[in-house]
């Protein structure tokens, strides 16, 4: 994955994961209303690649409030598959919300910034009051530049926080959130000294900055940090350097997926690291069967969205569409459900900055979330322990955000 964008890393590692009791839509609407009043990652089971040849519906719903939905529907490979699943989830959100007063203007950005810019212009010319999507970072920037000229907000899905901005809000699973949660949890359990082995790619670069910042903020120390290349034959030296520091740390952070982490951990053990003495830490990329099947990772901790919501969402999605959703399908579902709830409860201020960045946040399929003024998000994540039977929750996801934070 070296050289790929952060969104592409996400697409390759989380989005096509096998489905993992979401709030009923009625309950979600109540939660959203209550909040308002006080208010690029694919693995596991691959969905069937079908239906991408059919042109998408130009409009979904018959409400008066128009909402642009921009996705790379005709993009090749996994991107197009993910986009179709995300469009389906948006349609499902409208159906389950019980006749919301919105109409989705579906636009295909073809997976390119030029296509995204054109799609945004079309949606705005057709009266869109808010834009949902697109998926990739460069496309988000293109849409944001068009929407900003009309003072129209955007809720997008890139995992690259550098494209977030005032009025351009990311509803994606940001690596920074995983890092913040796992570091906070580790330090709350007495861990103070850390080492890290990071993939030498875009994801690793983002995680490195967040890790160093968060450990420092919480008063911990990073005693060793190394990056390893994708080539297994070139992993030995960075792993050896971390192994040399292992006797002085109580935690080793390895934020990568199942293609690399088992080998990295095996190499640490071969280099003399006592894996029973140090606490292994990871991100949501660990939430995969191959991690659970790796005995050396048993007992490791990682941060991830709560799983019950996605499992129930997946059951409803399969009943409706006859196939599994991609992991990122909940993003469009939550975005459309949020828009529908705001239309119902907030009147003319429904999409104002004050409404969208309310500190109390919103409730969604994957738990609570809120947008920051800079366009990034904060999520309420669980902490799980690796076990042969799967991730076991050891730190519950919060049900609300602390007042004033």
C-alpha cells in the first residue's frame, strides 16, 4: 500500500468487511432531535459485484428539501462497488425514516475531482441545500470549493482529515479518533511508556502524528517509533530497533491490518520481545478474523466503532438488497438520517454551522459522533481485547459527549 492515498488505504482495508441493535430510525430521530434541542477501510466478505452497469436513479424520495448525494458510482473496482452499497444505504435511510421531507439528487462523480466538481455544480443548480459525499479526498476538495461559493455545507466521507474545513464536514472513520481512544484507554490503565511500529504509507503518516501528539498530551513517553515498508524482506531492521527498546516500554502500538500485523508481531517475538510483558495496541484495522486467529495477538487492545449497530444494519440491508453492505455504507445511512432529522426538527436553521457543530452531537449506527468547527469529527469508540472468538469489549463506547468538551 506504499504510495497510496489515505482514502485508498481505507478502501482496501475496511469498506468491504463482513457485516458487524442499531437504533431504530424512529429512536434515532428522537435522539437527533434531542441533541439538536440541547443540539479510503474494505477486507473480509466481499459483496457480489452486481448492478454497477445499471444507471443510478437520478432522484430518491419526493420531499421538498433537496440534498445532493455525490458518489463514485461508475468508478472501477472496489470504489464503484462501495459507492453502489453506499447509495443503497442512503435509499434505505429514507425508507426507514418514514417519508422524510427530502429528495436525494444522486450524482456520479466517476471517482475524479473533475467529475465531483461537475456533480456538485449540477446538484446546486438543481436546488440542493446540502451535499452528502463524495468519498475521496481530492473529490471532497473539489466539491467543497464549489459549495463554498453558495454557502452550502458538505458532509463527506474521506478518511483524510486534511480536506476537512469549515463547512466541509467529514463523517468518516478518521484514524486520529482510533489513536486518541486507544492511547487514552492505555494511559487510564497505567501505561506510560510506548513504542510504535507503523506502516510506511499514508495511513502510517497520519497515525504517527496523532500518536505522538496524544501520548504527549496525556503525559506519556514515546521511547521508540519506527516505520516498516510493505516488503516483508525489509521489515527486519525497524523491528529490531523497536525490539531493542522493548525492555523500557510497557506498550507497543502497531496500527496496521491483518496483512502485516501477524508477521510484525512474530518478528518481534523472534527478536526477543516478551509479548506477555508488553501490551500490544492497535486501531480499528485489527477488527478482522485473521487478527483474532493469531495467538501472539491474544489480549491485544484496539479501538473501533461499536459492532452491534453495524450487525443489525447489515441484517436489514441484506433483507432489502440481497447482499452484504460495505463497511462504509453506514456513513451514507447516518448522513441521510441526520439530514432528515434536521429537516424535521430544526426549521430554517437546519443546516447552519451552529446546528451541525452542536457539542452534544448526534446518535448513529456506529454510535455517537459530532462535527468539529474545522470539519473533522469525534466519535464515541469502544475498546476491544483480541480473543480467539473475536473482539471482546473492555471499554464501552460513551453514550454521550461530556458537556463543554
